[in-house]
């Protein structure tokens, strides 16, 4: 049975609280327990969720993506705000990458969450720890 997403039909692109990492979006679309358990820990509302531009590129740029999978991803993303890589996110990602040696996509996702003051929802413990450590030093 498909997951029933909670969202406000007339949602407006404000009040964003969550940044969804690529692995969470994939997990939710595939109804994986770990992703569902993660979002259920919060008062999650898809209309208050965002994804980084890099996450959208990762999702839609997946090799051999089937048409039905693409449709599912595009439908899901309609309810999320897309946060673009601007100079502030770029500078934060550079600093994160220099200090943690993380992969560039992870640095961009983490920087997007930090710059926009959003809670990052990820199944990647290293990425979660990176954001947590940075917030602790603020």
C-alpha cells in the first residue's frame, strides 16, 4: 500500500523545515523502513520539505532510470521546495569539504541545510554527524 504523504494541498513555499537527502527520498519512494522510521520521528509535513538542487540532479540523473521511477520522483518533488546552489551555499560547501574531506555532493547538501537553517533528514550517519558537528561549533 502506498504511503499517504501529509501535505497541505494549497501549500506555499514558506515555512520550510526539512532538507531531505537523496537517500531519504529514495527510501520513501521505495517505502523502506529506515526512511519511514526517520521521518516519523518528527512532525513531518512534505509541504515543509526541501531538497537541494544536487539531490534533484542525483535523483533524476540516476543511470537506467525507468520511466515510472522518473514519474514517481517528479511527482514527489512537486511537493518539495528546490533549494539552488548560490554563492553562500557554495562557500559553505567549500569550507565543509576542506575541513571534513567529504564528497562534494554531501558537502553541498550539508551546506544547503546549514545556510537555510533546516533540519537535514539523512540516512548517512557521516553526513548527519558533519552537520551536527558544525552546528555545535557555531
